[in-house]
């Protein structure tokens, strides 16, 4: 009787601990980590928050560009404060939703079902979200993700604190460079890289398949 040599493939399983930590620090962005199951949650939460943010910015830019005589005080329209309040409220609600959602899920939720990591989805994420695409491949790209986020946010806050005149321009340039790096990185990687992160669907196995050595002579 000869024993067959079996090889156990390396499978990158999702982790509840990582999902909860991402929810604590990033709120609804944690659902990109589990996008296969939580796509509708990510789309709903981020769609509402980002839409309110864009509308608020547009209104603020519009009122800021108004020409008024010197030494004239202009009251800001209530709509600006209302939109700002809605945006802040939506951010808090979606953050709380994401945190409760991840805490309430069982560990099995993250690694029992099939999950295909797709290059096309990674490139689309990079095109629209820049470094946030590294949440999709977090198992391998967690270092890139946190370094990029800390560089942009931390650098921007530091420049604002020291009252540096070019804080907006430098922060925007850094964000653009990181977005470009994320896009090129996602596009250059071969499909095999993403396939190696995929978890195969569990399939029923017979006793012969579970223990092939016992049936070989």
C-alpha cells in the first residue's frame, strides 16, 4: 500500500477581528473588505454620505464666491448648516451601523462561503477610490493601505496645524499620487494574484475524496 501525498493549499480567510477594527476606524468602509456579501450596505452608506458631502461643498463654494461689499456681514443661508448637519449625522449613523453589523456577525460569516477576488473589481475600486482598493485585498495590502491613509490625513493635519499656506495643494497632490500608485498597482498585477486570494466554494466530498491514501495500494 502506498500513501498519497496531499497538499493543503494556502487560503486567505477573512477575519472578524479585522472587520471590526476597520469598522471602528473607518465605519462603512469596512464593507469593502467583505464586498462580496455586503455590497449593498457599502453602496447605500457611502452613497448617502458622499452625496451629502458633495452637495454641501457645492453650496459652500457657491456662497463663498458671492461678491459682497466690504464691511458687510452676510448671514449664511440655513440650508448650508442643515446640509452640514445631515452629512455629520449620516457619517455617525453609518459608522454605528457598520460597527454593530460587524460585531453581531459570527466568525463563520467571514470564511464559510465562497469568495472570488476579481482583478476587474480591484481596478474599478482603484479608479474610483484610490487606496481604498487595498481593503479589497487587505490580507496582502494592509500595510500599503494604512501607510497611504496616514500619509494623507496625518500630513494634511500637520500642515494645517503649522498653518502652512499650501496645505490644500500638497494634500491634494499626495492624494493624487497615492491614487495613481493604487491604480497602477491593481492594473499591473496578474489575475493569478487575485485568484490566490480567492476562497473556493465548499463541495461535498465522499470518503474516498476525504482520505485518498486509504484507497490506494
